[in-house]
């Protein structure tokens, strides 16, 4: 495990290793995340507050450490989520594209294997996602939706904790070099 | 130029991807139309997976519950005497039958009684997105479902179909903030617009402050929206706050109170009358019909004693007349000629032959009754009593 003296910033370019995944992992994991989002909340409303597609987007973008890959991963997962929601196509697509891009950019500078960094990034990107989605709803669709700062912060913390465990599990699906 | 592009390659790609999606978004917002093909692909791809998951879950829970029941029964049989165990199980069975309403059976009964043509469907998923108020049901356009159709349960309205795909449909629940439907109150026939709030309650909008709406009053669909047939229960008033120019009325939706699992999609809606009587709030249990009396009983009238009342004599007379004219009651088509009830009785065949002839009103004959249109059944959607 990590001790308090562990570095959270990458010292050199060599440390920022790109994690590789088998193609089926890149396909099945996002699909399962989307299925989770549409299937599980009908049994537990609490589960509806978890944004699994977002967490998966953040994970793959962070670990791939490629802004282009992050952009496309975010766009595809976001569009798939749009297809299964009532929103116009592109709404979550744009938001998750930005999340993927910035997550990949962050992955180049931080040690994203560090649990604390993951917790922080999970919270930050959930907040970013919700805020940007709110902006899109108001600015592009003209819908008068509210943004509850306190609730978003609590849900961000919840998603961050779930992200910690989810990322740990997904680490096992990485290809070992 | 090449160097510039390669230097800013990441940002260029990001901008291009976002621009493409913005164009897609702008097209949909501007034209007000959707991109159905992409949604059809996505939903059709996900439907079999969701169906498989649901099948596995229900199978597993069925097995688990049966296993637990079996274990309980075995331990009971070990611990208790045979007679006590049998009575307990019987008691348990009857309690379950009384206290838990089987949703599928309720839907089936509702389907048989409602005048609208409906299609039973099962919820197999929820809409993607945090706090989504959209559900996915396992019936699609191949089963006749179309966009805009009403979705109900025996308890009340649930939502409307917002997208019909080959094997599944998306249903916008009445609790969604973008949902609206025309409603009318039961007592004073106050018209309003039911709107979702994004939470468990819904709001009735556009009710003038001088209109009278009481807490506990029921609201029914008015049929004005051309989606829901008139007379389906929407919910019961929970809060009424005065306001200007419109009152603030909050409703507890009746259709989704106990969760939405099985629903009915209204394929062809038939408007119904809004019930005038207050809705029953408790179960009224009726005993079964009493068994026929024993003919050998002391007080039982003898079956050979002949007609006891004027009505019995009339019935016997009509039966005899029908038999003499080879008419079978109940089989005449509407408009067909009824038997002549003023004709003389056949000689010495009827026990009521000595009865003076009585002119029978034609409408009272069974044949005429069958030809008369039946009065509209009370709204089958009347909110069922509390279970």
C-alpha cells in the first residue's frame, strides 16, 4: 500500500506508463456500466445516484493517458448514455468528451495509481460532470433545472468512494507487461 | 501548418468531436425531431441484455424464495404435530391471499374490465442518467406500441410512451419534470394540468385561486391531452396552498405508489365517466353465495308446491309460451321477433294455465334485455381499495 511519503506527482516521463487493456475489456466494461445504469436503479433508488458510465470513462481515460483516446472513450460512452435516456443525442456526449479529455490530461501529470489521487479525481470529475451537464441543460436546451451544490458534493463523495473500489477492481483487468 | 496541427493535435481532435456533437444537438433542438435510427440501434442492442438480466434475476429469486419456503416447511413439520402444521400452512396461505395483491392478476382483471384495449408490459430497465424518470418496458412497435400511448396500472396513470422500438419502449413517468397531462377533480370537476416535479409528488397547475379543491380529493384524467382516456385516476390531493392567480396543488400519484413493475399500455383508449361516488377506502369482503337449501329440510318449501308468487307464475307462463312457440330465451338476435306473450297457453301443460293472462312489457324479456346496450361500466380504473 501507499505510505504518506509516496509521491503523487510523476517525477519523469518514464513513470507515466500507459496501461493497456484487452479489446474486450474496453468494450464489455463500458457496456456493463451502461447496463448497470439502466437496470439496477429499478431495484434500489439509491443506486441511481451512482454514475457508473462516468466512473468508467474517468478510469480508462486516466489509465490510457492519451487525450485522444480519452476524448473518444468519453464521446462514445456519453452518446450511448444519451441513446438510452430522454435527452437529445450529444448532451452527455459532449460532457463526457470533456471529462475524458481532461482525465487523460491529468493522468499524464499525476500518479493515478495512488488511492488518494483517485478519490480526489473521482470527486472532482463527478462535480465537473454534473456542473457542466447543468450548464448544457440551461444554455443549450433552455431547461430550468436546478443545481444543488450540497447534494452534488455529497453525491460526488459517494461516487468517489465507489470509484476507489471500482478502479481497484478494474486494475486487475490491465494487461501485464 | 503540419507542425502546428501536430503540435495541437489533441486539442484539434477535442474541438472537432465536440463540434460534431454540437451540430447533432443543434439539429435536434432546432428541428424538434430526434435521430431515431441511432436510438433504435442502441435500444435494440441493449434490450436482449436487459431481458436476460431480468430473466436471470427473477429465476434466481424464484428459486431462492422456493428454497427458503421449503426449508421453513420442513422445519415446521419436524417441530409441530401434523394437524397443527397443516392448519398453520392453510392459515398462512389464506393470509397471503388476502393481504398481498398479485400484480399480474390485478392487471389481468383490470384488462378484462376496462373498455380500452391494453397490452401488458414489464419494466426491464430504467433510463440512463442520474435520477432518471424514464423506464424501459419489454413491449415495442412489433406488439403495436406507438409513441405517445398512455401507460397505466389498475391503480392509475403511470406515464406515456416516449419512444417505441422494435422490442421495447421507453416510458416517461408522470414524476418526470417534463411530463404533463390534463386532469379534472372528482368532486367539483376542476380542470388543471398535471405536471411532474422530478420527485415522488406531482403538481396540479393552472387551477384558479377561486376554484375549490380539497385535500384528499381524487383527480382523474380529463382526456383533453388526447393521450390518456378520460376517467383514469391520477392521484389524491395531498397539499393545497392558496396562490395568485393559480393555487399550488400537490398530488400523490396513485399509479406508481407501490413501484412500477408491470404496466398496461393503452393501445386504444376509451373515454369513461368520472365516478361520482367517493372512492372506497377499505376492502369490502363479500361472502360467497349460500349453498342451495336442502329440499328435505323442515322449513324448505316443497319443490312440488307450484309457484309461490305472482312473479313465479309469470315466469312459468312465459316459459310455457316460449316452449309452445319453439323460442329459446336468450338466443334471439337483436331486432328479432320476440314470442307472442298474449297468445293463449297450450292446453293443460302449464302449471300456471289457470293464471289470468298478463301483458308483459317487451323490454322485460330476456331476449330484449340482451339486445339492450349495457350501461357503461363504472370506470374499471376506479382506484382500488387500500390493500
